[in-house]
């Protein structure tokens, strides 16, 4: 019985199709791990998205994400994730940007991009020209800076939380160790070779309990016995002292429960007949 879901399109035919469709706006096409990524020019992103939606069949915009490469001249990447329902295929489109160069908004192509572009602006500071409601969406009112940048300091800012003692919302300074920025890629399951930030405040672990003393087999048998066992005579099996008493008691109980037999009628004696 055949499956009703559409088949995944062949990657080799799709790559040639997208190259011809995007044309000079395509900077690179990357195929890796059964995924396809289009690198396009920043100023042509809106035109490319219209072609992918109307001619290539990518009907839905699923996500817009930001990436910060601190050592690049254009340090930010804006990554778009598209879905084709008819082809059953996902496509990634990305472009480069910096703090001063705005990225054209694609809200005219997909209105859902309005909130997604606001997230990238809030976290990375990328400006989207054409977005009429480019406000912060994840951080608090009056927040300064962009938290997902690699050079954003971890200390010196305030965080918002609800205080159970004051019964209201309070602001408190954020105090995080800068050591979190040094990545050693050690396995957390195997344990680090140094003291992690914050572990120095933990109390020392209690020592392991000493091992239990060894118990001899003779002592265990002696404790398990109900009473003193009599030594059997040579060649005879040991028998508990209470075995005979228990057997007699069981036989007496059986006899007491058994129904009594009816007595035969007594014959009169000869003297009684003469009288």
C-alpha cells in the first residue's frame, strides 16, 4: 500500500533549478548533510524570497535566526528557514550584515516575518528596513544592548524577577562569572579537570562510610538457629528436640476432631434375666 505523503525531491535536480532561478543574486550554494543552503546578497533578499515562494514552491517561512561571528567584517548572519509543503523539502537562505547596514524586510512576502525580525533585532541589533514595528520583543522595557552578541558583558546589567518577600517585581544586578565565555568542550558527564565557577561555594562532600566488618559463616548459622542444637550421635542425623512433641500434639488434634463411633447395644447378663 503506497504512502500518501509526497516524496522528498532529489537534491541534484533541485540545486540546478535553484541556481537558474536565483541567478546573479546567488553568492554560493552549499550542500552538506542532506541539507541545502543558499547564500544570497543582502540587498536582493526580498526579490529572492518572492522567487522561491512563487516559482520554487516554498510556501512557508518557518524561522529567522541570527548568528554572530565576532571576527568577521560583517559579523552577523541572518538565516531564513523555508518549507515547501508540495515538495516536502526545507531550504535555508542566509546573508551577511553588520551593525550599520540594514537588511531589507520580507514582511511584504510573509507577514509572519514581522515578529521574527523583531527577535533578531532585539538579540543581535540587526536593523531591518521596511519593518514598520521594529521594537524589542524579548527583553524588558528600557533594556540597553543586545544579549546574544558574543561581546555582550555578563555582569553590570539588571534582571527582572518577582520577589516573594516584597510581593512585587524587583530589579537586581546580574552577577555572572566571565569564565562562562571560555569553552573547553569537556564532557559534563565525565567531569571537568578544574573547579567550575560556583562549585567553590558548595560544602565539601562527606567522606565515604567505612566498609562493614566481615562476618564469619559460623556466626551467621548460630544466629539463625532458634535454640541450641544438640550434637547428634555418630552416624545419626540431627533431629530437633521439639520434633516428637510437635508430632504427638498433631496426632492428638486429629483424634479430637475425628467423630466418635456409635456404641453397640449392651446385652443383658444372665443374672439380670432371672431376676
